[in-house]
C-alpha cells in the first residue's frame, strides 16, 4: 500500500457537497482516509471568481502514480467538473500532493505537486493532519513551509466559519476519519442554521448592524429577487439593507414561521415600516404599511451563500399609494 496526500477544492455552487461526493468516490480505491477541516480561501492566479473551499486528504492506495491520476480525473468527472480554462472556477479539483516519498515527473503529472509550497490553502489543512511530514525535495516539514509563506501569498479567509464534512455511516467501513476542527471553526446543525437566519433578520435588517454582514453572508453571496435583480456579494446586500432602512427607518421583520432541512432554511415573515425616504424611484409618502414575504436561505459553512426572496410588492405599492387598490 502506498501513502498518498490529495488536495481537494471547489468554488462552484454546492462547494461542500462537491467535496463530500468526491471523497465518497475516492473511497473506492483509497483506504484509511483522514480528512482535514475545510478552509475558505480567496482565489489565486485568476482572482475574478468566487471563493474556494479547500481541504487535504490522507490515505493509502494500491494504485500506481499514473493510475491514481486517471482515477482522480474520473472522480472529478463523476462529480460534474466542467473544463473551462486554467485556474478558472471548478466544481471540484483533486490534486496529488505526495505519493510515498516518490519524486516523479512526466508530461502531465509531477509529484510532489510543484506549487504546494506556495499555497496556504494546501499547507494549512495538511498541517492539521501531519505538520511534521517532510517534503522529499525541499527537505522541509509542512509546518516549516507554512511558517515561511509570505503574508502576500496567503489566501485563507480570516474568520472563516467552515467546518467538518459530513458523511453517511456506511463510509465508516473504509476507515474514514475526520481531523478535529480547529478553534474558531464550527460545524453547523439545522438549529444553528435557523438561528443564523433569525440573526440575519433581527440584527441586520431590524437593528441595522451592517458590521455583521461579513460574518453572516458568504463573500460569493447571490440573491434571487425580481425586485433586486443581479444583486451579488456582501457589498451589494449591504447597500440594499441600507437603502431600505433609509426609506423605512422603523423597518421591522417579524418571523411568523420557519422550517429547515439540510442546508436550507425557509422563513415566512411579516414586514412593517413607515415610508420616509426614496425607494425604487418612489419619493417618500409618509405612509405606514405591512406586507408579508418568504425567504429561502442556502447556508454553507456557517454563512448564507444563496437566497431566494419573494415579498408582496404589489401590496406595498398599494399601501404607499403608488397604485390604486384592487376593487
């Protein structure tokens, strides 16, 4: 059996799910797997794309190096990877870091991975598994390589709220284990997700604390709302909250019902407020109104990564006197 280390990453849609699926598939040919915690990282090389989730996997295999390469490519294809352009966005990335202490190079495979010493998103999760592993070429430990990495080359997001991967019990027969989550990194339960959604409405929308946006909202956040088309990212949602709270200074959400399953939370609410400032091109009317709405949040790694919002725009416009009530 050969000792291997693999790096896994994803930055498209269900990033955590893509990584979990890849690990489950890798279990077919890799035994006694240990998986490091997840880290959210800024993209390197090509920066105009969403953040990645990254981890490192340690295990043992009977495959020879080129067989392992072909196997990892097959796993990536089965997960759904679409080839785009070098260093671009991807559903899943599986890179071979080390294979025993072998030094190997051909036209499309190099072991050890030639750029791992440049990447804290590889070195940090690797160090969580085995900080004393020695690079067979550089003759330095993983911890030494991580400590020597210049600050400008570091890409792990500060205050990341990533967490453990979760697996079905049947995987345990393959000897899979998870490295304990580092301090400051949490694993989110359904109740945690519901509490996060409640904080989003109460502390950000009701209280106007925009400083919490960076904590509660993922950097690659996307909102699906016909009244706010194309809204993406933390800056976009901060501007939206500020705009509505300026137009309705006494804006208040009341949660009427909430259900959750997996990484999604559905929240039904009522909203009331007094129209004292411009909004959607409509000047202040001074009128008070109450409407209802429903949001669906997809929460990944302790942050809202995607949301679908529908609220009673027609009734709001009627209560503001912009359009007449229906007869």
